[in-house]
C-alpha cells in the first residue's frame, strides 16, 4: 500500500507546474501498480475547481449526488462497487462540499458541462453514469448536450428526471411557489430549515422506520454536515435548477441501457417521475422499491448496491 499523505503532498507539489486538470494523485497511484485511492481537483472552464475522488480499478462508474449533499453520500456504494471490480469516480458539484463556491453557474447546462470536463480530464471511456436525486438531471442533460460516445450505461436513483415543476408535459407537477418557499427558508434560517427538511422530507424518518436500514440521528447529523458545506448561492441557485428544469426533451438522448430505482413512498420526488422516465427512455428498466422513501442510498443501502452491481455486470 502507498502512503496517502505522501501521495497527496506529492500531488500538490506536482500541480504547481500543471496549468489545470486533475491533481496527479490518480496517475501516481496507477503508476505504483495499485488500486486508485486518490482525491484531487479538476478545474472547469470558468476556473471553478471540483473536488474529485477516484477509487479502484476496472470499468469506470461516475456517481453524481443529491441536493443538498455532497459526493460523500455515495461512499458506502462506492466502496462496494470498488470491491466488485469497478473504478468509481465521485465529485462534489460546484458550490457543494469541498468544490469551489462560485457566485453563479448553477444551471443544468453548466452542471452537464462540468461532468463532461471531469470525464474528459480523467480520460474515461466506456463509463456508466449514475445520478441520485438532483444528480439524475446532470446525466440526462449530459447525454443530450454531449452525446453518449463514451457512455455505455446510465442509472437514475430517485431522480428529478423528467422534471418536478408543473408544466405542459407535467400538469400534475409542483407549483413554482413551493420552490420559492424553499429559497425563502434557506435565506431566513438555513441550518434549521435543512435539518427539518432532511428529517421530515428527504429521509422521511417515519416512513424509513419501516425500511431495511432505518434513519438514525447520526445519519441526520452527518447529512446536515454535508448540506452545510454548500454555499448559500449554490443551494438557492440549485433550487431554481431542479425546481424549474424540464428534462422531457432530454429523454430521447438517453439511448444507453438505463436502470431506474425509485421508492414508491418518495415524498420530494414522486414515484410518478420514475414511471414517466421509464416510459420516455427506450432501454430502461424501472425497479420500484415498495414503501421506500427518498433517501435510498441509506434506507435501502444494500439493495441499491446489489441492484447497481447486477446492472453493471449485465
């Protein structure tokens, strides 16, 4: 095994001569003949830097995260996927976690372009893209904006695709005033609002009490810690993104085999979205988790992991 502290210190030193791109930690780990276990930053076109984790070896999988969390929400699945022989790349979306916090740029076109930069800078081929909650929008928009040249499969876990807001294509969607209320509460008392949202809506602790892995207070504390790493402009701007974006037109670009996992008791992202996504994506498979809430990565951790590993192996 290599010394991670020395590896990362070397990477920082080496980055001084690099104009941009991933810190060389990944390349160093590979050169030493071991499985990757590295982190670093990739510079986007507007100079915003995204924090990236690159673990394992094998066919690559990129995981995008939920609002208001960070890439850490995927860690349990990421470790399992590495154990199953995959290379797993996760990153904090701009404005979230340990990534840069620019004042603007919180649109799905920008998020998709950021994903494209991550894929290009690391040089990924034959990659599977999996999005959780808000992160599913990045997957759909990436495929419609950049194509599926380097993508072999996709996954949508409790995602907002094809869109939350009320529209012509979604007459039963959420009224815009609801999202304005979220933004107002974030401005007034971000910690209290996020704590309540995570407990009562995102994880829905009452519903999750019946799950295979009920939500505990430490999980809520950990999730709030992740949420508080995000900047206020990112939290508010992203509400506009996931609250207003309509991905109906993007579904036609999702031409690769796609696994859709969705809980039937999901409060913030109704099961109807999963069903609509499945109808709009030609090569999709919808797996409904009966009685499961939104926070599937925790509440149905083992089942999500098994379903992903089986899908990737197929």
